[in-house]
């Protein structure tokens, strides 16, 4: 059985996913809407979609749409998700899940009440390092895991200025100041996507920005934020800890690898840098770089990427890594673009499979809460000078 899907937001990111949803054998019609109708019309024509709606409300009112996939500004996701669930639609949402504990609680309550599918599209769930660590943890190869690190290191100069100008219009500087710790899911999700635990407390420190160009300026920021780099240390249930970095001013080649991870156990450890990854135990070191390296499937000069800053194109051209098990994916995806270190194909298939089979997706509402809420509390900790704060937990997903 197939279902129809409405894409919400026709920006730089959504077009890549619209193409994959359109090709998936579990999806029939694909529609699109955007606050700028001309963008929606362009995307519908470029990707041969079924059509465009004049507004999100019109899309939700239509019986022609069974599910929605939200690719809008990151602070808008919570309310749009709740609207979608309230209208009886299954919901795929780009990250983050929401920007407050209250919004997260309301989404979980709505999923419980409606029985509809909700999934957050966290790319780090299928980051090759996370996949490999997840497999090794399942095998018991680490021994007792007690510490991990996750970094999302992406300098503003490497494509983000162009991206914010594209999405933010004349007032783009007000939104380019989005607090790093309120967009935590690449670093937190990459750790917790492998380590089956959750954060219970956090202490975080933010670094005030000094560029002086109106970005990360509290007098300009709609988020009252002047922090561009932040570090958080989390305590986890069952004992242990993990540290995350969210850096937006950093001398690092994020176009090579923007997310990177390390895991330490009593019997073995694993460490990843920009161009090398190592498996280590008490007897020696194994270079596993090739196992975790995605092979490009699309040229960065492909015409479909011409509207994306060159420094961001690697996120849309990477294929799968050897560690990825593609056996469950539709064969049509074998010939299609991928992105974010091979994650796009798996995320689309997760959502389509969950809706079609009425099973929980990998990053369901409860998992999404555990990937998102730690950053929200960490942001508050940083604003309070690093005070240690408890992190609420909504528990595990119920059995279907």
C-alpha cells in the first residue's frame, strides 16, 4: 500500500528529499508548499511532483495528502508538527524536533493520542561512525562503554552565510544567530544513536562571539543569542558521560567532515577525525577509515546543486560507506543521489516503511526527544554560567 506526501518548505534541503520520496515505491503522489509560492512551483516543476499547494493549511485540509515532510526553519518545526498531527497526517520533520520542553511534550502527547507516525530525520543516525559504533556495541566489543564524544563543527564562513541569506531574506542576520545548543541533534544523536542510553544532567559553557558583523549579536538576534561556540558535558543513565561540541567559528574543514565521533569502553575505543578513523584495543590500532568513508555519487558541479554554496555541496553528494547495509533499501535508490555521509536514503526509507507498516521508525518521537532535549537544557545551563541541570526524560517508546 502506498501513501501520498506533502513537502513543506521548498528550500535548499527539501528538494533533495523530494526526489527520493518521489522515487520510493511506497509513496504515490508528492506535493509541495512554501511561504513563497514561486519556490514551491519551481520545485514541483523541477522534480516532476504532483503539484503545489498555496499554503500549509490548504495542504492539511486536503484528503489528497496522507503525510507531510517538514523542511522549514528550525525553530518552526514544533508548531508545524503539531498542526500536521492534529490534521490527521503522519509527520516527518527535519531537525531539531522542537525548541522547548513544552513543544516536545505536546508532540509526544499528540503521537500517543492519534497513533500517527512521527519521525525526526536525524542524519547522524546513519553516520558511518555511528553505524559502526552501534554494531560494535551490539557485539559487546567495547566492553563497558563509559564515555563518548560528538562534535558538529561547521564554521559559518563555509556556506552558512549563503544558506541563511537564502532562507532568511533581508533579516537573515537575526536568524543566523540561532543558538548552537538548540541545534544539537547531529552531535547528541550521533552518540546516542549508538549508545543505548539517555542524558540525565548537563553542564555547558558558551563562548561569546567576537566577529562583530551583526551575526551572534544580541541586539540583532531574534533568539537573544551572542554565543557561536558551545561545549556540553552530559551525565548518562546507567553511569558514564559524553561531551558534545557545537562550533560555528572554528578553523576546521567542515566540508570534509562536519560531524565526528569517539567512543571509549573498558575493552576498546574508536576515534574519528576529519580524514582518519581508528579502532583501538589493548593490543593495538586498526585504521578503519576506508570502512567509514562514503563514496561520492554526485559531482559537486551537478546543475541541481547550483543554488547551494560550494562549501555545502558535499552534504548532498556523498554516497554510502562500506559499513552501510543497503540490502533493505529500494533498488531504485542505487542509482540516485545521497547525502550527509550516506544517510538520506535510509531516512526516507525509515519513514516510508514506518507509515506503510505502522511500525515505529528508528528516530520516533521518544528517541527524537532524547536527541533534542539535552541541547535545550544545555543551552539554559550555558546561559546560567555552566550550572549543572537535570534533563527530563519521556521514557522509551511504547510497544505498538
